[in-house]
């Protein structure tokens, strides 16, 4: 995310992969003598690319306001490109996608679909890339813990509780300087990003209730989301300027949102989970807020404030601690 990333992006099944210390066979594709990368190296590479994509999502959310694209245009690219690329694979999975129960499907479509996307884009336009990259993925563990408590699970304790407290303190550090004096735009943006993070937590919980592989999960999210955006555009509820948009802006969002967040992040994070394990992957993914802050300086000209320099490390440390325990098991981004 949203990334958490947090990834755009689809949470992978919790499938155990080979131990990091066990090398794969020395051959690949049936050709003797060709050595493959070790599972650990494959996982690190996949996770590194995923974190970069999650950071790009936060940067693109901030950059949308200065582009010739409107939010509806970015959403069409975000959800439409994966459908086009994966269409044959989605067609083979059509029965399993259609068999998903309405409840979990609604959580997934609302949690990572149009409501989440528009909230993240709007919040990013009013704040900064650091806010998007920190609040959206950072608050997910806290929201998921709250949802799990409401479902009858016990309250977080120990290391996990300490991590959630650090996350809350980090978010408070980000917004405190905009409370006195009141900056309504930034506070509105931060509140909208909190809504986006809560929606992503709903998506995370919904994924636990479906038995789809990463490709099927992408289809379950993108197919109805693209249909919803298309209907809102055709009826005039959401304005579009795609026909008049600059080619460079279209290409940028097509690569970052469509191919990157919509397609690659979910698939590569699945590889990272299988090669490194869920805990290592989620801890590594918690570095996405730091990557956003560093990349926003040369790409968007943002200068980290004192609040960012305090809040982002607190949120990152909190996400690391919150993911130390298996419940709730949460992707670090969007």
C-alpha cells in the first residue's frame, strides 16, 4: 500500500517454502551445469523489488495531484492492466473466483479496491509521500488486531502490544505539528489515509477466508473493481481526463500502478513468503516507509520534517515488533 506497502498489492497464501539454507538443485530447465540462485537469494530479490513497488505506490499517490491524470484514470490503469495481462489465467480460474462467498469477496473488493484506492490517492494529494508510505501500511497491524479482537480473539500482549503502541506513537508524531495551529488539509489527508489503512486491514482479514492462489486473488480484486470504476466513469459520477492526459503520465501510472502494484507486487511477495517465510518477509517489508522518505527527496523534492524523522522510525520499529508473533499475521504494506 497501499502498502503495505504495503503492496499495492495481494497477500499470498501462507505456504511454507524451502528452508533458507537448503539450496535448490544445481540445474535449471533441465540443463546440467546451470546453477540456480539459492532460495534465500531469490526471496531477498523478490522482497527488494516488492518494497520498491510499495514505495512507488506512495510516491505515485502524492504525484497524482501534479499529473494530468484524474483519480478515476489512475484507478482504471490500476485495475485494468492486471486483467489484460492475466486474462487467460483468470479465465481458467473463473469457477473458483465465482465460488468465493459474498462476505469475504466484499471485504476484498472494498478493502483493496475502489474505496481504498480513492482514499489513498486523495490522502496523498493533501499530505506527503512520507504520510502515505507510513500511515497506510503502518496502521494495518493495529487495525487488524482490532478486527481480530472483535472476532473473539484475545487482545495483543507482550512484544506485539509494544509494537502496536509504537505504531500509534509514530502516527501521532507525524500529525502533532498540524494540530496547533490547525492545518485542515493535512489533517483531512491524514484522516483519509487512516481510512485507507483500515480498509486494507479489512482486505487482509478477507484474504484469510478465501482459498485462492495469488493470481486468483488478483482477479477477485481487479475484475469487480474495474467494473465499478468503469460504471462510475460512464455515469459521470467520477470525471475522467484519460483522453487528454499526457502520454508520459499514462505510461508512468501504467507501469507503477498497473504492472507494479496491480500485478508484480502480489506475485513477488508470494515468492518472498515462500523463500524467506512470513515473518522475515513482513519485517523486510516494514522498510518501505523508510524507502519512501528517501526516494521522495530526489523524486518529489520533499524535505523530511522533524515529525517525519521521528514518526517514520517509530512506525517502522512498531511494524517489526507487531509482526514478531503469528497472530495477527499481516503484510507490511499496499
